[in-house]
């Protein structure tokens, strides 16, 4: 039995599912359900508590995606009506039309949590969901006065917004860069927008670089390699480019920061501290120099920062001559096929292999080894056939298809190609037609 949302005890519901296994006996799975959600304890090794997971996908409201209604929307009202039926995943959706209107809308089923949002399992009934936030209460904007809209995974709720959407937002740096880049510009073209989409300038990385250089300059124990590091850091333009030595030094210092800061106080427990805004927290600690954060073994923050660079260089295997270091070599991109990538020979054949990459998680071009922008798209509503688009690899998931990897070089090199829109333009560009018969 379990304690229900009504305060009474109820029997656990059992859904017995049979899974057919090729060449073996059927597998039987007993799925236990409560009005708190499905019991997930068997999925967690070593877990002894009975844990249930509430998930919007289990709601009767979770049905269908309004893709056709989106495609046929003629104005902002039609668009919002279509998006009001979107249930998952929760998304930032943006809108533009040929009349010069722009808009933003949060979409998806987001629970109403009247007693707040917790980051740990709930052991009482005070945090039960009370339905979902009404569509008209979700964050939205239409034709803002400054004529700009940007999200970049950062906070989308204003101060005083009554519903908790998440415990944490992404760092604000990418969004800030977009606003600063777009704000003073007029007459933007598709080429300009591609330049922004592939932008690898990081204001926070450049700020950290200046602080590290200052720390080395004023530390007690500095060797020639650290002095070289300081000279490279202080003259850096903040571009996290493939061949940048300063970007590599900053990345190494960021890699060493939390172990050096937290391990003296927490031991191995520091490894559990992972959250989306960790770079923002690191920036605040480095810039404000609160004595309570300084590990006891260091006399000053400058000494800590000099050792931070030193330890980062050691941890990441930096060359003796730092001017020869290339950021991209230590921060590659490596795209693998989701199925064939599991097999050694096929992994090499169907994947891209590790290639040097520019950008990091604080740049508009947000990348790491295994993720990056899934699409780059631009459109000028004054001439729709000049639209451009590319995805990461290609439209086909079949490695034998000519369309499997035909878009990869565009994505990797920060280029794109035309996406014809009108029927005549599509017909003129068509090289192959696939007819599907029922």
C-alpha cells in the first residue's frame, strides 16, 4: 500500500507487461503505479526506498503534437492556438511573419507546484502537482519595443513570476552576447546571422583570463611558464578559437577550479557538485574574493589563482611552451552514430572522429565534445528563397545513403546552404524525389 494524495492508504496498482525477446523466453515486467507516479526503485541500483516518478507524459493531456496546425498558422493568433496544444518537451518557441511581427512563447505541460519546487525526493503530500500551468500564464512576448528576442537557454521569466519553472537556469552569457551583438546593428543579413550563430567570443572567459593574469602578476611563487601564461592571457581577445593558447589556459584553469576550491572542505564529495550555473558561480567567487571561499593553504587569492593555472596546466597536459598550445586539440567534437557507434569498426566508419573544435558552453556557438547546435537556420521574409539551413550530419540515418553525412562539412566549418521555400524554387533545386505509396 501507499499513502495517496488524499491522505488515505491505497493498494499499489500493477501493470504486467510482456516483452518478446528474440531467441529467448518472454520477459515479464511488473510495473507498479501509484497516484504519485510509476515506482522507479528497480531502475536505481542499490536504492532501498520506494520512489515514484511523476511525469507529464503520463497525463491524459499528453497527446498529439500540433505540427500541421503550426505549419498552416497564418498569424500570431493562429500560432499561439496551435502551440497551446503542445505538451512536450517544454520549449522556447519563437515566431516571425512576413508582416514584420515577432513573438516568443513558452510551450509544454509544466506542473503547478503550489509549495515550490524541490530538488530531492518528496516524502509528504504538500508538494503534489496541482494540474499544469495554464497556457495563457506561460511566459510570452509579442513585438517587444526594442525589436529583439533571444533565449539561449537562459531565464525567460520576469521578476515576480508566480510559478517555479525550474530550480536553475542556464548561464546568462550566451544570451547577453546575443543582445549586445544585435542591439546596435541594423540592416542585418543572413550572413550576419550566421556570423552570430557561429560566434565563439566569451566575455566571461576573457574576464577570467584577466583575473588570472593579475593573480599571477601578484603571486609570491611564479615560474617562467606561469609568466608566459599571464602574458598570453592579458592580451587575449576572448575568442575561443581552435588555435587559441589563452583559451586553452582558461579552460584548464576552469577544469581545476572546483576540485581545488571544494576538495579541501568536502573531500571526494566535491564531485557531486554539478549544476547549470556553475560557471556563473565560479565567476562570482573569483571576482568578489570572499575570504570564506579561499582554501586555508593559500595566503592570498592571487596565490590561489597562480596555483590554479599551474594545476590546470598539469591536469590537462599542457606543453612546456604554451604559445604552441591549441584549444581545439583538447576540446574536440566527436559525432557518433547512435547504433553503429556501439561497434568498434562501424564506429570509425560511421562517425566523424575527434576533430578540433572552437567554442565552449559560454559562447553563442555552444559546444562540447558530444553536443552542439542541432540546426542553423535563417530566413528573410522579404525574399523567402534566400533562406539558409543546415543540420549536423544529414537527413538520413543510413550510413550507406548519400544524405547521411552530406551536411557535416557545412556544420563543422560554420557554413550553410540555400533552403528553397516557394514551389518553383523547390522544383528547380530538386535532384531526387521519393514517393511513398500506402
